[in-house]
């Protein structure tokens, strides 16, 4: 049984790779239906921080802030953060710079965690990301992601 070199997920002949699972999840997210759609940003942030080679140029500042917002205040807090980011990115604001409204220090990226208590495999359950319990599994995924990165900080 091989492990994903970034998140430690155990890929076997019966299970799908992290990439395959992520594409299944993205398809569900993009349907914009609950419970998947509203948690799209949180799911992407978890995946990126568990696969840090894919973090964007901002080193995941928005994704990290989004994870903290979700864990501290749920989707309402996430929606406020996203709204602030959108307004900051608006072409209407002259010289507006995108900003992350939460003061959350990024963890050091020099030694990323290689194992997480919850990975995309657990969120997927049987590979289909069942609706029942999805939000709870994403919360556990977000908590495991932040915990693993915070322990190294």
C-alpha cells in the first residue's frame, strides 16, 4: 500500500488517489448544491494545505485565513471573509489591493506535515462524498489540517 507523499493518505488498488478524489469533490462543489457547494472554499483550502506543492503564489494566505474563519465562526464567518476579499479585488476600487481581513500568521512552509489525522479519503467515505455527515467530515478535515500545521509552527 502506497502513501501520498504529501498528506499520507494510503492509496491502494481499491481506493482512488488524492487527485481523483479531489476531482470528484470539485464536480460536486461546482453543482453549487448543499452540502458540497457552500463548503467549496473550505474543501479546497484543506486539500491545498494537505498538498502544499499546490499552494498558490500567496503561499495560501487566503486559504489559511479561510480555514481559521470556518473553524472559529462557521460558514457565516467564511462568507464574510470571502465578501471582503471580493470587494478588495474589485476593479471599482482604485488602487485596491486584495487583502486577507483576518490576522492569522501563516505557518512555516519549510517542513510541512506529512501525515494528517483526517484526509480527503476519510471525507470521501466510499469515494462518493455522501451528503449525510459531509459538513461534519469537512469540519474534522479542517481541524486536522490546522492542527497538523500548527504543531510544526
